[in-house]
C-alpha cells in the first residue's frame, strides 16, 4: 500500500532521516521504536506531508505523492495522524469535532456525518460523551475521541505518534485497548510508541530507528527477543529492564525510588505491586548495608507483561555467601517481609558474584 524509497529529510544542516526504505502493506500494523531524537516523528510527518521530504519517494498504491500535482489535503485524509497531545478543537463539542472534517472536507451531509460519528464514538466507548466538550473529558477519553475523529475521515492508514505518552497508566491502557481493537479489525497502522509490550503484542512488524535509518526491522519476536544488532539490543535491554549500581552506603535512595516508580509506571504495574517492589528493595538495601562499604551491588528489575513475571536480581561482589543467610538475620523482620512479598528466592554463586533472584508476587489482593 505504501512504499517508501530512499527517503531523506534535512533541517538546515541537520540530517534527520538519512535513507529510509520500507513498505507498509494493507492491514499491517507496524511499530516504530527507538531512542528519542532519531527521527521517528519526522518520518510520520513526512509520510502525510506535514514536512516536505528532502529526497526520495513515497508511493501510495503506486502513486508518487511527492509529485507537484498531489492534492495534499487528500493525502492527509488517506494517512490521518493521531498526535501525543490529542489536538482536539476545544471550542467544539465531541460530536462537532468528529463531524467537522467529514462535512467540510468530504462533503458529507450533517445527519450522515452525525450518524457515522455516533457509530465511531461507540467503537471507542464514548457515545455518551457526544455532547461534551474536550476539557470535560479525561486525557484518555480525549485521545479516544481523537482516534474516532481520525477514523471519521476514513483513512487508509492511521499514523500514531506516541499516542499514550501524555497519559497516566490507567488511561494508557484504555487507549491501547482501542488501538488493539482497530488492529483486530484490520486497520493499517504505523505506531511510534515507547510501550514495548504493546508494540510486541499489536504489531506484525517492528522498525527500530537509530541514526536516521531503519537500523533493524523484523517480526516482534525477533526485535524484542533476538535483536541482531548491538544498538537494538542495548535499546531493548534498557527499556525492558531497570538497572542500578550501588557502590556505597550513601547511595541516593530517593532518586533510586523515583526511578523504580518510573519504570513501574512504564510497565503499567498496579500500585500494589509497585509498592511491594519498593518495599522489597528497601528491606534488601537494609540487609545489604553492611556489605556496601566494600562490595558493589547491581540491582536489576525486569518485567514481562506476557508472563507477568516481575523479577529483582541482586548481584554483589565479595566473598561467596548468601546475604540472606547471614547470622545477623535470624528473626529479622525485613527478611520476613521480603519472603512474604515474593514467590521465590533463588541464590547462586555465578561468575564470582553472589546472585539473588527474587520473583515478586504480582497478583496479591
Ligand atoms: P523522535 O520523534 O524520534 O524523537 P524527531 O523526529 O522529533 O525525533 O526529531 C529528530 C531530530 O530532528 C531532532 O534532533 C529534532 O530536534 C529535529 N527536528 C525535528 N523537527 C524539526 C524542525 N521542524 N526544525 C528543525 N529541527 C527539527
Ligand atoms: Mg517524536
């Protein structure tokens, strides 16, 4: 459906897109991931001509849209975009937001546009909000209205630019659920996202962008589980896990807790689980405290939405000994708390380090 050949984009001297070649087939869901500043938004904006590419070609169903005679408004209808910041018209009701485009740009009659709008609002779960104004809705509801408004133009493909990054975790879920539904119904979509589990579940193909290129692309299993290239691997590992090295008893506990909370939010962990994890970490750090004068502790947290496994791994240098079996710890309250909040605790001596692996309970009532 869409073929992109040697697409490039410069802003002045800054080359943002070097040489992008790929295609998107009808019904395909393509996720675009990668560090910020690598040109993901620019690529989407070039596709629907919000930015003029510096070079290369974009074909829709064989027609070159960079041709001078292209009707830009038509292209934007065909490749409609949903932005991070919703971009609803605040002075128009939800219904008016949805009918404006179809009436003005597609020449639809008002009753027909309204009937269609209501159907789309039902699809995104917001039919009862038709008469409300955007600022009466939550962020998640506004973004679902934005998706419905996009659908009202009957696009051939929807381009999503980080549709959930301005939202709180519960709202992220409701918006992702709507996008999932569109995917099931066969909508063609390109989605820039930082929600890795979502990208893994919803996409047929994942593009990893770096250095202004599609640095690696493949099926979700390949990109997330067996990335071939070093930069892809580093990015995936960084985003799917949290690691912190603690090399002194005077580490910054507040900064660390804030980072762990941010990680949990990104993984959309329930509050209970998040609090449990923080408590386990806190109690562990108490236990490790005497070691931290001489040893280095690496803490890694990983979560898989698929298996719902939340793991905490502590690797410490020093003599071979399980820190949880120290004599000081008989009857220790902290240790009891840790045992309570974990499914299992596994100790091993690996590569000259003491490795403790905790499986945190994730479905406590
Ligand atoms: P991403 O979406 O991957 O974070 P962007 O496409 O937003 O990356 O930006 C890529 C680079 O292009 C950044 O360095 C950004 O500063 C630059 N850039 C984006 N838009 C413009 C613009 N209109 N003018 C100048 N530089 C821009
Ligand atoms: Mg961006």
